[in-house]
């Protein structure tokens, strides 16, 4: 499973970070990004921003996508 965020839709609530800080980070701009080892991906919203989700984080990432008020978290199987 892979995940990415559309930053244009992000409302900056940070719920994704609350649910899965291993995969999501929120930067100074108030917008959430997917991350690898705590480092945000360098191509937000593009193909370079896809992050492979470890098995242990799958349920947390799905929950984060479900509760996201901006509906900006996209999951690819």
C-alpha cells in the first residue's frame, strides 16, 4: 500500500499526524506531508511523494484518511 497527500486540499488540522506520525508530518506552512523516516517527500502531491506504508501502520493510515476533514489523503493498493 502507498499513500500521498494532495496539499491543495489539506486543511492543516493535523489529524493524520495524530493518528500516524510515522507516515505523516506537518510543516511550518501548516500543511501535512507524507514522510519517510521523518523527512517529508520533496515532490508534494506528485509521484515522488508516494510513500510505501509498512504493514504495522496500515490501519492507522486508513483511519487517518477516513477522519481527514480535507479528504486529501489518497491510498493506492
